[in-house]
C-alpha cells in the first residue's frame, strides 16, 4: 500500500517503461526472441482462424469457440508485443499517458474475456459429453454467439472498472514503470497516494473472476469425468478424454499464471518476478495454445491436410 499525501502533485503526461534491465547486447537478443515468439503467435493464430473458417467440417460449437480463443490470443499479445519490440530498439522507452491507459484497457479486456471463454469451452465439452442428444439444442448457434458476447461484456466491465480505478491515481513526479507494459502492479507501485482501495479492488475483482470461472470449469469436468468413467469401452473413454486434454492444458497454463500475477496477496511487491510471469502469459501462452490445440487435435491436422491437398490439386490443374 502506497501513501504519499505529503508530496507535491504534478501532472504526468508520459511514462517510461523500464522493461528488462540488461546490457545493450542482451537487449538485441531479447528483441530477436520476442520477435520470433510474436511471429509464431501471428502465424499460428491466423492459420487456425483461417483453417476453421475455410473447412466446413470444423463449423461446430467447439471450433467456433476455438476460433474466438485464437482471436483473443492474437489481440492481447498484439496489444503488448509491438510496443515492447520498439522499446528494445529505443533509448527513451516512453509511452504517453493516454496510450498507457489504452494499452491497459484493451489488455484487461482481452485477458478477462479469455478467462470467461475458457469457462464457456468447458461448459461446451460438458454438454457434448454428458448430454450428447441435447447438445445441438444446448449449444445452438444463437447460444454460442450469446456466450461469446457475454464473455466480452464481462471482460469490458472488468476493464472499465480496473482502468477507471487505476488511472484515477496520482503519480506525482515519478513516471518510471518497472515493467515492459502498462499493468496494474507497476502503476500502483509508482503512485504517490494511498493505493489501499485500488489493491483491494484488484484482488477482489481478480478473485471473483477466477473463482467464478474456475468453478464452472471444475464442475463441468467433474461431470465429464463421472460420465467418461461409465463408458464401457477403453476406446470410447480415450476419445472422450482426448477432446478435453488440450483444453485442460490451456486452462492450467492460463489460470496458474493469472492467479500468481493478480490474485495472491503481496503479488504487487515482486516486480522482477512479475515481469517473468508477465512474459509467460502475454506471449508464451498465446504461442503454446496453438501448439497444444494443433498437435493434440486430429481434426485440425486432417483439416490442414485437406486444405493443402486442395491447393496441390488446383496448382496442378492451372
């Protein structure tokens, strides 16, 4: 908790993103690593969106949600990566106050929306495995659109509240953020007024979102496990588990890092540790998500093969 009511206020018009405190040679290496990861994110997520859109066999609720997940991964990594890459090659590393607020808002929007979407995807698997006969009714196109829209609405509410509380703080003369992007812990750290309310709001909102979505996921998979264990054939159980394995892996990665970053008391007081975790969930997870869903998903592999075969046939014809 910060308290600095005795300091003189001055309007902050820009922030300096300190990023990673490394020698210039390592800055170039970090630039190349981040660039490589970001290119993989762009290629992987755009490819998945295109494959799901083009292949009619993937026009199902599960892949509708997966396509939206790819869009979210692409969006929230793009909110962070370009500015971070530019700062690696710059000496000033500045970001304007308004750009900082916009970066934080859209990052909070997309990350929160992804959390709710992962819960929706768990409910989708629950409906498909536990109520297969009613699945077309439970997960109609209208229901799917409403669930995705609801996820964005929840994300928007959280982003508006967090942005409003965070940027109502006063920063006095201090404008150096000990992070590579504008995030709550770093902004609270440099504030010169009492931040107790902001820290409580951050903790409570994060806790409510994580607990709510995690409960949906845990309840869904409890019923799924109970149903799958009743399947008599080993092949049937294996097929049912394979449709959930990728989602479980993605959920574990996402919620583990978000909880570590925002929903544990004292998380704000570890900026160096937070930077490492932030790299993981802003860039590494969006990259791993595509690998997890691509390598473990037979339908996606078959769809890619069909598209490539069509291209080969068309190239031979013309």
